[in-house]
């Protein structure tokens, strides 16, 4: 159920409707839009008595949402969601050596570029890569601290030490940090140290983890499960949103098919399909989506041409020595080339690749 407020409804009227929904034993989700606020109702098993709601002051109409996902749906929120990040560093503080960067966003006209190694392996490795991706214009740095590895004997990540290294990267280079939370314990730490909580493909249906992430107030980057349908993907986003965290970013990273020329089959057709039914921003990860360095650039270009809000790419300065995903990691020079290409493709599809403000080098 969805309560659409009149364009001129006051904050008091919106609050009164929310209070009424709580009194009925349900949960209100006020979602402000450009024209008007809509209030999603969750927690109801059947129909909510609309008569009562329609008579409240400021209410335009009450609509039944037929889709299984509600808060993630365009029925509830027509405008695209833009997840915003404030400026980093403090230019007013002369004593600060922090890298100053303007605010950035995921969604909206500017493309979001997330780049970095699969895993944080050492301070030196992380900084070497971060400096080069920042120079090329990435706004977000990725690096695994807690790794979901197929083998329990494979490198599992540096944990908290990696989170601290990435936090230093944010301070020094102004890059926002995206990193994966594997479980409830690492979720608390990732929420404390990072800017975006990544929930990986293998955890896309870890419903208790999704709900816990929904209780936090930090953007969640949700990767598509290895064999998830679009509806299952959106239902996973709905789990996060149902708990009150509306800042969910979807990420297509390839699915399992019979095709064996690539690690996964990158399903770019899900980009327009998702945009049709959902207001959430969507990134594409051509690294996990193909598993092959030589496929990353072509598929990144295709992702932007297909209308994605940005890409997430694994970059390593010595991929042959990488502790995870070396074969799909591009060299920094290839990443810079990709940025140059995406900058040219972006305007063709009405987008812009803002390379960000040059990093302050007073370190
Ligand atoms: C990753 O981004 O490093 C990762 C493990 O991705 P996925 O969950 O998509 O496999
Ligand atoms: Mn990886």
C-alpha cells in the first residue's frame, strides 16, 4: 500500500499520516520525491483499510502496490534515487593535509567509478593502486578486507588492518571507500570505517545480514547473486529498505550460465530492465562479470552505453602477484584508458564523467 501526499502537504501532515500508520500496527516509509512525498506501508499481510487513510489531511490518494518489491519499485518512487556523499577533506583547515574532493553521487547525471584491488594485501599495495586510480579520476576506492573465498585455504583478507589502510586512503586521497561485509561481525566494522557497505553475490540472500544492513544508516552496494533473477535481486534490496535504509545501490556482476568462455555471463540486459521497474541506481562490475582482463574494458564501455550509473573495476599494479582475482584485474594504465573511453561515451547517453578535483598532494 502506498499513500501519495498532495504536493502542498506540510511536514506535520506527513508526520500525522506516519503516526496513523504506526497506530494501525504497520511501518511507514516516507519517500520524498521532487513533486510530492509518498509513504510506503510495510508490515501488512493483507489490505490496509484505505478509507481511514484517504480521509487524513494532506492525502491525495491511497494506491495498492501489486509488485512483490514495494520500496524498491518505481510505483512507490518515480524519480531515480541518487545516493550522495559529502565533500571530503577540509580546505578551510590549513593544517590539514587531507585530499580535498567535492561531493560525489551514485545515480544522477555523473557516472560513478569504483576502482581498486580485489583484496587489500598491504599498505604499500593499496596506496600504490589508490594513487593511480585517483589520478585517473575514480571517485571511489574498492578493496576487500573480508574475502568470501571458495577455498578456506585461500587468502581471507587482512580484516580490520585493511579497513584502517582504506580509511587512511580516504583521508589522504579523498576517495570514498567501498568494501564488503561478510557477516554480522564484519558488518559493524565495515559500517564504522567505510563509506559504502558492499554485500557480495554469495550473501545476496543472507536475509539476516540484509536486515541488519537495513538498520544502519550507510549506503549499501548490493551485488546480484550468482543465479538470482531480477525479482530475487530486487527482493534482496527490499530487505534492506524494509528496515529503513533506502540508500541501496544495485550491482550487476554476472551470473552462472552454460557459457564457459568467461567466469560469469555479464547480464547487461538487466540494466534497462531494472531501470524500468526500480528507481535504485545500478552499477556494473565487468571484472567479476567476465573474469578476464581483456574483456573488462569492452564490457565497461558496453555497461555505460547500456545506461548503467557507473562501473566497479578491479585494478592491480602487479596482477600476477595478486592474492585474489589477478587474472581479471586490469593494470592502472588500462584503467586510465578506460576512463578516457568512458568520458567519450558518457555524453552520447546523456551522462558525464566528472573526473573529480585533482588530489591535493600536500602529504
Ligand atoms: C568482490 O567484489 O570482490 C566480490 C567478491 O564480488 P562478488 O560478490 O560479486 O563475487
Ligand atoms: Mn574480486
